[in-house]
């Protein structure tokens, strides 16, 4: 009896999971447009933020380290901060705001970031992965 209950519960959960993940996000069933090319950088499934690929991350980290090694003490943090800066660029924020936000994001910890350094950071982010979109 207990085995049947476990099997039935497992089947119900698996069926529910399949129903949640099998839905198509394509709402244009009559539209036969060709698929768009995949961008060089990847988009996180949970957000519209543009993230660098592994190769782009290496270029990004090298560029940020050249500006100030303190910026990349924690590489994952430097990359996640770059995603926010790239989002500012992609959403069309004015240049002064992008620079101000970059300085705010990267300042502190092991690096002191003023507007001059923030300008360089923004350029590295554009050059490494964010400028192509």
C-alpha cells in the first residue's frame, strides 16, 4: 500500500512539473517568421538583463583589473555589477546617469571609484559585451 502511494504521488508530481515546463511561450501560432539569431551575450531566463558569456567575462575581468585590481577581487561581484551597468546602457539612460550609477555600484570594498574611473569601467563593459546590442 505504501509503495503504491509513493508511486502515485511521484506520478502526480512529475505530471504537474511537466505541465508547468511544457507550455510554449510562442503566442503567434500562425506567424511563420524565421527565428532571430542568438545574441553574443546571454539573457538570463529570469530577467531581461544581458549577461556576458564565459569568454566575454574573461575580457571584462581583464579590462576591469587593468583599471584597478581592487575592482575584481571578487570576480562574480564585478560581473554582476557589470550587468547592472549594461542594463542602464541598454535601457537608454543618459550618459551622466550611467557613469554615476557605475561609480556607485563599483565604489567601496577594495576600490575607490570616482567619475573618471567609472567612465573607464563603462567603456570596458561596452567593449567587452554590452556595446554590441
